[in-house]
C-alpha cells in the first residue's frame, strides 16, 4: 500500500499538468454528473467553475507543500486601492476570478512557462480549458431549460454543439488566455490582478445582458469576440511570444527542494 501511494505521489509530481487537468475535470465533471443524476439541484452545475482553483490548491499542496500554497495566495502588494474595483469583488471576482485562476494561473501557467514560451503556454492552457468546459457544455446541450441564462446553452441550441465549442475556444479561451498570461507576466506574478481581470470580464458580459442583449443569441457576441481577438493579436505583436512582455521575464515554477523528487514533466 505504501509503495502504491508513493507511486501515485511520484506521478503527481512528475506530471503536474496532466494530474491537475485530470483532477479539475473530475471535480467539475463530477459536480455536473451529480446534477444530472438529481443528487444536486440544477443551479449547482455552475459550481463546477470552482473546480479549477480547488484542483490547483490541492495539487500545489501535494507538489510543493505549505510553501507553494503561500505563493498562489493573492496579494494586495501590487494593487492600489480604489472603489472602481469593488463591483468586481461581488460574486464574479469570487466565483470566476478566484474560483478559476488559483488553478489556471496560480498552478498551471508557471509550470507550462517553465517548458514553453508564454504564447505556447497560453495556447495549451486554452485547450485544457476547453476540455475542462466540456461537462458543463454537454449538460447545457441536454438541459437547456435548466441553464437558460447560461450563454453557451443558447448558442448550442441555435448554432450546434461544435460551432459553440469552436467559438468558445477560438474567440474567447485562446485570446483571453493570452491576455491573462500577459497580465500575469507583466505584473511579476500578481494572481490577484488576473483574478480581478477574469471577474471583470464576466461582469462586463453580464452587464451587456442587462442592457437588453439576448445572451442566448450567438450573433450578439461576434463583435465582442472580435475585440478580444484583436487585443490578443496586438499583445503578441507588441510584446513577443517568448514572454508576452518587453520588460519582464515570464513567470516560471521553481519547484521546492525535496529529496528524491522526480523531475517535473507535463
């Protein structure tokens, strides 16, 4: 039993990106499965968004211990207090920002950037994010009424499953991943600012809905998506793919020194 436990721990430390992705999908997909089975109410499906950060915290504790957990905690050091940030902290900052970026940015991004350029890391992060979204998207496909206010449910109904996924990855996940990694590297690893940005991005999307825009109509999002794509392209051209920064090196993971710790891979 001890050898089996050591083997599993060795796998986690040797392949942290793979282990993180599997754990995040199990936690997120498991939540959706419990909703489908009627164990949890329909609204709980959206709680699967928290699985990335939960997985990131668990994986950091396993791989780096308490020292690593201190590093992924958001800090106020690089933030000037301002009332303009307050709306972002209500709901969207907690659920979308902290609920995901402790995993995607705090745990995953530095490990990817230790092996790949910032741009390649952004692309890998976006693809893994697309896989992570699959359980909720599949649930949306078959339970449109339960998630009537969830935009992807309406998109799937109107445009088809593959079109909705393609739009999500190409027009939102990839460019936003580039923007998040760009901010992370240019703020010298400020996880808090990335979480605020993620929360504000969702906040803006829902603000658009409050103005009368139909969230279930995919055509209403082409313009918004085009702006995000152009912004990401400008960032890559202006800062270069290596670090997505002209003045800062990309943030890479520095593993804790542990005896007999296997070398990290994907």
